[in-house]
């Protein structure tokens, strides 16, 4: 047999072993610590072994157990970061996408994949009230935001030929870190990013936004774009409902967050396909389409930064078909209820305080230290570290009003009310241990 080739029987046997391993892992998620208890940088030794000259054959799969053991599990009690829980049907679709190995560039390269992605993009846009928007799947919000700002730059101050010119972008002080990165990469410069103050609910202040734009115009500077946020990074603060999204020139969203997809599965939607082509159309002769048919000649690389593109749409498409849109709405509704439930439990504790309104699915809170303890941020940092070490729940952190806060994010289809009920007792137990050691 040729090198690297497997018989269908061998592939079926390996597939059965891997899916059985995955099924057993999923079945035991509720019993696993929320962070691997023995994980240390450089461990385990098995993962540090050199690569063999002679293949191990099926025995190579034995090392997968060590990978699972040293991985942070997608537990029902994982509340760290805004990261979806990894829906299993989508994971199976990812396997098939790898077997198909389609480079989703143009219809002639991947006819089914391109057709499916374009249809799914249209359906997602319509579900957001943005009928007629175009777009594409990408790695995540960082790539989507970079492409969206590139489109804004090329529309208002074309730079692809002669280079970037000075321009100003406006965003909330709570904006995602990918925006300053995009400013740097696009040659606009981070100094030209205006971070607009927020109100008491962490929403961008429109009065301050108008004031900043007027001041820049008066100084002869060129406003380029406003980056609005539906759900801020730390507190997931929400504008008054999600109405009016179709007023935006482009939208960035992550299906690997609140559609529970395995990483990676980001989406960029935009109103004007010409804006995307102005930014990204630059095709070598070797990739030029020979067809004049609008469907056959379509190429994602004419409207995207990416040329090599994985079949990301397959997992979301199959997941939505298997469960139905209603199941996803129900899961999102449960996440919202769980966030409110935790907010109530935090408010009921004399030792904890809510630090931001709970508008969506993130709850920011902290431990109230005694007045005699001045380093409350240090105490809360230590509490978070101890919570993670204890392994019953996994929380993350944020900074609000220059204060260190604990943050629980609910984007997990596996979470139950019983899981939510473990958060406050774990934080209080961790606090007791931290304070006892001071």
C-alpha cells in the first residue's frame, strides 16, 4: 500500500476507537474537574516525546488519553470566558469536513461547500434582520473585525495601492482587544482609536461619541468608522434590544460562542459586497475564473482576506438541521435564566457584590473584603486562582471601573441550575481558604 494510505477497514477501525473515546469523555464530563488537576507546563512526558521515524500504527492512538487528561474539559460548570460548549453533532461534521478536505475558495474548487456556505450566510443574516447581506465564515471575531475595518478603510480612504492615510476610529472603552490590534495591522495606528466612555450600564455614551467626532473634525482629522458593540467584552452590556442591526455596514459574530459550535466558527456579514471586493480582490492569473456564470464564477477570496478556507459552515449547518432553530433558542434562553439566577444568588450573599447589571449572560461580581483589608483586588485574584485549583467550577476575570472582578459567562448548553448553584458556595469556600492563609 502507498505511504500514508489506509484501507477502508483500517479507517473504520480507527474512527470507531476515536469516536468511542470521545463518547466516553462526553459521558463523564460532569465528574471531571473543571481544570486538569495535574496539568503543569511541560507535562505529561508522553506529550514531550520526539516524533518517531517508523510509525506506531494503531498504537499511536494510545497517547490520546494523555491529551484528554491534560485538557481543560468542556464541563457543564465551565463559566470562564465567552466560549461555546462544543455541540457534538457539529464535532462529527468537523470530522467529515476534514475527510472531504475542501478548500472553500470558489465554486469550481468546492461546489457543495461554497453553495452551502452562501446559503447559510444568507439565513444567518435574515435571522438578524439583515436580509440581503453577504458575508463569509472565518476563524473568529478577530479576523472578522480586521476584515470589517479593512473594508471601511478602503471605502472611505483607499490605501491598498499607496498606503494608509491618517483616520480615526471610535469604539467603546469596553471594546474587544482585537480592534486595537486591527488598527495597528491596517496602518491606522492605535493612537487613532478613540475609546468612548460608557454609561452606568457599560453602553457607549452617544453624547461623548458626538463630542469626539466633532472635536476630530474641527482639528482636521478624518473620522473613518464607529465600532459598536452588542454585548461588551467584560459585562456583556446590551443596547436596548438588538434592534437596528441592519443599520450597520458590517457585523461580526461568533458561532463558536452563542451557537455552541466547536472552534473555530466566526462570521462576518456586510451590506455591500463591492466594499469587500475593494478591500480584498487581488487575484493571480492562476486563480482566475474562466466562467462568466455568476454562480460558477463566485470566489470567496475576492471578498475575504483568506485564500485557504476550511469548510466551517458544514458543522453549523448540520447542527442546526439536527436540533432545529428552536432548540438553539431554548438553549440561549436557559443561559439567560442561569445568569439571572446567579445574579440573585450573588445579591443574596452578604459577602459578595454584583459589579455590573446582568443584561445578557455574563455575571460580574467580587468578594467583599473587610474595611481593614486594603488590597481587595489582590484578595479577589487569589480567590479566583483558588476557585480554579479546587476544580468544581471554572470562572474568569475582568476589570470594571479599575476593579478586579470575578466573571461567570453562560454560553454552555450543558449547564443546569444545579451547576449554577455551585458557584457561590465555591467562591465563598475559596475565599475562606485564602483569608485563612493570610
